C-alpha cells in the first residue's frame, strides 16, 4: 500500500514543518500559510492533508508524543539494572540533547496556546504522569526504595521534578546545561533509593 | 503629588486589564485594542501611558512579580518557626488560591509569548531561583536540614519541585487541587529536614 505510506509520510513532513515554524517564529507565527511555505507545499495541497490549523495542531502534538514514546520504548528494551533503567527513561523525558529540547519547546508552545481551548480540541496527554507512577512502582518492586516512603507522593514529587527541570532547561539553557539536568535527576533518585 | 499617584494607579489598572484579557482570550487575544476596551479607555488614552504593546507587556509582567513579592514580604514579617516560615513562603509561590492561580497563568502566558523575544525585551526574572536558594540556606542556618545534603543541588531540586507543581496546578487544576499541592510541598520539605 505505497499510497498510504506516502500519505502518512507527507503528514509527518507537514507536522515537522510546523515544529520548525514554531521554533523560529513562536506559536503566533504558526499560520497555515507559513507552515505550507516551510513544507514547500501550496495551501491547497496542505489542506488535502489537514482541513484546518486545529487538525494540524493535534497531529503535530501527537507526533511529538509518539517520537518520545518510541525513544523510551527503545531504552526499556535495553538490559540495564533497574535504577539505571529509571535514569535512562528520565533522560529521555527531560531535555538533555538537541532533539528533546526541540520537542519540549514545541510541546510547551502547544500547551500555552491550547490552554483556553482544551474542551474544543482532542489534545493528547503527555503521558508523563502515568510514566512516573510506573517508574516509582518499578523501583519499589525492585526493592530499591528506602523504607517509609509514600509511593503516591513520591510519584507526584517526581512528576514535579521532571517537568520543573524540563521547564528550567528550556528557559534557562545557558544556566542549566544537560550535565546539571542529569546530576539533579540522579541526586533526586539517589535520595529515595537505598545505596 | 496626586497626579503621579493617579498616573501609577491608571497604569496598574491597564496592566490588570491586560491580565484579564490574557485569562479570557490567551496571549494571542491580548492586542492593544482589546486591552483598551477592557480598561474602558480609548486607544489614544492607552497610548498616553504605554507607547506600544511591548511596554505594556513588560509593565504587566513586572506588576505580577511585585504583587507576589509583596505577599512574600508580608509572610516573612510574621513570627513563625523557621520551617513553617519556609512552608508559608512556598505557599505564596505556588498556586493554592484564585489570586496566585491567576498570576501563574498570566506569567506562564507571558513566558511562552516572549520565549523568542528575550533579547529585545527587558523581561523581569521571576526571582524564584534566588528565592529557593535563600530558603535552603535559611533551613541550613536554622540547623533543620538532614546531614549529608548537597545544598546547591537541594536548591536546584526545590526550584524544580516548585515550578513543576505550579505548572501541574495550572494545567491540571481538576486533579491537583490546593490541598494536594500543599501536601506534596510539605512532603518534600519534611524529607530534607530533621524531624
């Protein structure tokens, strides 16, 4: 079915063009016209794939999430000790390289833009809240957590640490470089694990 | 000098009108025209106080910061035990009531909007990074911190926890209500303090 494959591929190319426009001009510059130009398509051709900006927005957000999920699944297949596995997954969520910084910036711009429009749009959840619960449960079942911790509050706290660091890496990339991001996350996980 | 007082008061009224427009329509709706209408002024009258949207933007952000700083200074004057003082200051930073939720939403919309324009604009720093360092230093000098902690990484981690929770309270107000926000922050501070 080469036609369908090409159709998906073209939709991804358009979504990636939208990311680049957002990175360059911010969300307010991400008009259908600018996105078509960046993708090297006519407005009519773009509308063949996405009937309006909202369709494209939801697709482009979903693609950010899918790319991150793929990377995390690749990490999860590696043969790592439990604590290192948790660290490796966390390093795929927070921005520690060019690719994840781009994804974070695009996601953040999306979130700010759709804040008032969630009810109208079918916005994908970023999956991080569910993810951190799994990581804490995994550490617990591997007998790595210190005694006396509240697992539910540990998940809430890890969720805050992850997104807080991600925001700071995004807005303060000069100060908070990737080594410092990793160091802070490792410090946090070490603080809740037996040594 | 009643004229100057009225001048400042009018500028604050316009900035507050800008906040309301952002809350209602998002940053993309915060045009000078909409803000003038919300403030009950003509475009010409508004331009008497702010020569363009950027001037108004910087002023309105600075006012958010000033209001939060005033509340924190009021808390700091109270006669509280050190750990309760730290908690009370944190509760003024994260959104746990209608007022701080509004401030957070406006600040977040500002930040997303100015992401690509920092070099052009004189954007105020939110002061939280400096603030969390002071809080950790205060706990340390009050002999309340557990032994063996890395104070610099504790400040980095508290900074992440505070802004991560704030973002989650803003985007997931249905799930993360103010009691849960407070509980998570208290859990975190308890975890680094001697009991």
